[in-house]
């Protein structure tokens, strides 16, 4: 691990030239998550019963106990590898990360989140030698179609925010596009392995919550992979509660947010919620 000074971290919108770096961080953070989810599904009682039934039928044709046992498990693993959304990652999202990230750099790229550790009036300290002035491109024609397409893609893709420490991207968090009035969905919080347990995740989430609160959001959801005890503990420390658990003081209503599901309808994410009132 590398000691990180949070006062030098700039929380800003992802730029177009940051995309490949952000993809690499996401891939690093998602390693092993898919395999843990597959193991979780394979060990469910209903799934074990189904595999046992298929193996019993295959024994009548193959006359080989080992093959009859291995073939169903192997085919199911291949099926899950193909169908299980690779987008689940750390927090989960319904979009593939390469499409999601690739469409999220549009919009106002000079936006920043407040870093409370910064020494300059609560505002981020610019990265040394990396500050760049963004200039607006003049439209080449009066045709408004390209701009409309960009706005729609930006709205659908959401936003990606990165933690920039002296020009190096060390963490990122994604917020999906607005789907319901006053509701936000934070997904895929990833911190580079060299900078974990330094408070970067908390810094990004709390900064994004503060921004969304100012913009009128009243509730935030986060999806955590089912076997992820670390992710669950992290969000509980930030004041999130598991959706539907006893003791949650949220409004009693039919909530549209549902856990992600996979083979046989097994839940592969837990939904956490926090009110921003």
C-alpha cells in the first residue's frame, strides 16, 4: 500500500482521455467477483437439487458416475459465464462497463466534488503540472442533431467521477443516468489496489451524495454483490441500510429498485438505500 494525502486528491468528472485508465481500474476491482457469484449460485439448495436430478438421468445413458456428475456442473458454469452480467463488478449496474464508461465522459468535464480535506476553502487542490484548460469547441454547422445525440447519451450513461492525485487516477465511482425523479443509483466504486483503506471510497461517495442532495435527489441506492461482506460493511458505515430490513425508517412504499437476478431467479446483489434528507 502507498500512503496517500487526501488533501492532494481532486474529485472530478472523467475525461475522454481517462477512459482506458478507468477501464483498467474497474477490471482490477472486478477480479474474482464473477467467480464468487457463480459459486454462490451453485451452492443454493434448489440448484444442487437440479444438478443432482440431471446427473441421475445422465447416469442411465452414460453409465459413468463421474461424467454424469461433471457434465451438468460444467455446462452450468459455462452458461453462467456467458449470461451472468460482467457489469456486476463492485456495486452492480445493468450496463456493460465498457459501454457505460465510454459514454460517460460527455457533459461538463470541469465539474468537481468538494474535498473536505483540501486546505483551500474546502475546494480541491489542482494536480501539479496536470491542470488543463478545457476549451469549448465551436459548432461547425447549424445542424443540432449531433448535440442532441450527445445529450441523450450523457443522460442515459450517467456520470463517472474519478479521484485524481497529482495526475494519477486512483479511484472511480459511477452514477447511473436519471431513471426516476429524485432517485439516484451509485454503482461500481473501485479503488486501485495500492491505495485501498486510505479513505478514497468514502471521499467519493460522500462527495457525490452532497452533490446529488444539492441537485434535489432524495434517495440513493447501491447494489452490492451478494457474497461481498466488505462492500456491505462499507456502505453500512456510511449510513446505508439493506432495503427491506427491520429498523429501516424509509417511506413505506412499493419500491421499484430490485436486486439483480441470475439463473433460476437467484439474487446476486443486495440493495442498500440511504435517504438524503
